C-alpha cells in the first residue's frame, strides 16, 4: 500500500474550495469541479463567492484545478463536497453526489479512501457506496476501499469561525489502523480540532440536527415576532427583557435562507418517513419561517398600495440586500430575493441593490452594484443586515427618506 497521499476534492464551492486551499499547502492536490466556468474563474484566482482570498488560490506542490475528470485518475484520497439540494417535492436530490461517486468509481483503486462532506440523511453515504462501488464495481467497503464522513461546519461570511479553527466531526468505521491514521493526518491539515466518531450514520444525523435546531430556534422567534407585530408590541424590547433570565437563549427573528437550514429538515424527515417514524417538530420551523417571508412581503405591499392610492403615482422602492444573509454572496433560497422578485412582478418601481451578490446574479436578477442617488427612492427596505447597509441607513435618516427595517437591524 502506498503511503503517499494524493488528495482530490470533488466540488470547489463554498465548502470544497477552503478544503482545497488547506490541503494544497501540504500535498499535491487536485481540485475537480464539473462547472467549467467555476474552474476558469478559479484559474484566474477569483472566487466569485468571495469566501477565499485571491492570494489563497495560489497552486502549490504541483496541485491542479480542473474540470477534466481524467486528471483525478492517480488520486487516492477523495473528498466529496458537492451540493445536496431538494427536488421540487422537497425530497432529497442526491443526483450530484451519486455522479461524484460514479466519477470516482471509474478510477477507484485498492485501499483508496473516500470522505463525504456533503450534508445527507442518515445512511445515505453508505447507501450510495453500496449501490455504486459494491454492487456495480464489486468492490468491498473496508476491504478494497474505505469510506468516511466529515460534515462541514463552515459559516459563510463568518470571519471568526473559519475552517482551520472550527471543530470538525470525522466518522471513520474501519478498524485498519494505517487507514485511520492516514485519514486523520489529512484532516489535521484541514483543522486542528477533530471530534472522532465511529459511526457514519451518527455523524450524518449530528450534522442535520445542528441545522434543524437552529432553524427551529429562529422559527420560534419568528412566530413571536409576527405575534408582536399583530398585537402592537415591541418585539426587540420583549427580547431584551426575556434575555435577562440566565437560561433564555437569545435567538433573534429574521429571514432564514441558504443551502442548509431550509434544506436539512427535509432530509431528516424524508428518512424518518421512509422508516415510518413520526417527527413532530422537525418541519415546524420550515412552516413558520416560510410564513414570515409572506408576512414581510404583505407588509411592504400594504405600504406601497396605501401610498399609490393616496398620491396616484408609483411608489419607488429600493430593497438594499437580497442575498440570503449578512455579508455573503450566496442567493440560494434567499427569502429577501424572493420578496424582491415578487414585489417587482406586482409593482412598477421596485429596485434592488446588493454589493455582495456576484455579477452574474446581479445581471440575472437586475440588482444594482452601485447606488448613485438615494433621493430618487420613496422607501428603502432592509431585509439583510449587510455591513454597508448601516452607512446607508444613517444617511437616509439624515435625508429623511422613509425606510422599512422590520428586524430593527439599524435602530
Ligand atoms: N454552503 C454552506 O454554508 C455549507 C455549510 C455546511 C455544509 N454544506 C453542505 O456542503 C455541500 C456543498 O455545499 P456548497 O455550499 O459548497 O455547494 P456549492 O454549490 O457552493 O459548491 C458545490 C460545487 O460542486 C460542483 N459539483 C457538482 N457536482 C459535481 C460533481 N459530480 N463532481 C465535481 N464537482 C461537482 C458544483 O459545480 C459546485 O461548484 C452540500 O451538501 C451542503 O449542504 C454547505
């Protein structure tokens, strides 16, 4: 068995690119992504997600980034970080993960290691391995190849909790000490803090419940937020009062989007249903968080209608910030974007501005990158607390332009 580790990262997105930049410092590493545009921009040292510094995109140790799969053929340590979204009926879409397994299966050699980092439902990592490697290729797990699971905890836009200083779960089931050591050696390059697990299914479950817990906690606050609005009570003041109790958890209200929280509860509920297990709370957060989106949309709609009725002219509305959360470029499942698109369809003069959104999405959704003049807008809406919005908020206050800041980010 060769001791030389030759890693390949499949999927160079929010999760995969930071993993690649860590490993590339130590090993000759292949970064493989099926999206040619992504590879082309990374080759120009540009991460349109704005999560990795251009200087970190320097290729070291003869590493390579590529969309040509034959370049991975000599690798022996595969890390899969491809998307695991939902299909239309809110059921898991594992097609990209399956494709990654299929690509690896063409080049898999004896004793190769595969680590899955994508979020999946409990059992999925091994289920796909059985289907692709064992049944089709007649290779035996823990004998011909080794499988591990290490869910990702990166938090886009968060400069404090980064990949190298965040504890990571690493589930390894093999008893083979040499293989275990190899996996650990590689993961020690990614982060110094590792929590070892001996069960892939337990690590898969831990990952989804981390996000489900957060989704539910925010949902509870969103429910109370809507209640307060309808009862004419001050939600922020109530939150401050309640948080003086030692065991009150200070979650805030807000729009919940992204690739994780709106997705992961459905992954767990899918496998629970398949096993005829009832989960009473897991999807409750999704219902409330969706309700908040409609509530906010209706609030803005009411403001526009009442103005247009009174003044018989178009009300010019600017939504400042359309990505799914503060200081990130990601627009996946962004409720701010959905609200903007719906308002734009329903009214004549609705505009958006977001410096974080990448240029492709700015073009696709007609989002401005620069704001020339604020005074041509009648109302400025803040649904995302991007840092730059604070400055904008301060200046519209002095200019006496109306604003709508439902979550009181700037008050
Ligand atoms: N974004 C996050 O904050 C975050 C956090 C924790 C976990 N996750 C999980 O990590 C996984 C990846 O998410 P992401 O946000 O990095 O997605 P992403 O869309 O940013 O990146 C995934 C990349 O994989 C590529 N890809 C798709 N199929 C491929 C294949 N067969 N071979 C090679 N490349 C392929 C895509 O072109 C894309 O560039 C998901 O399961 C997600 O749930 C994401």
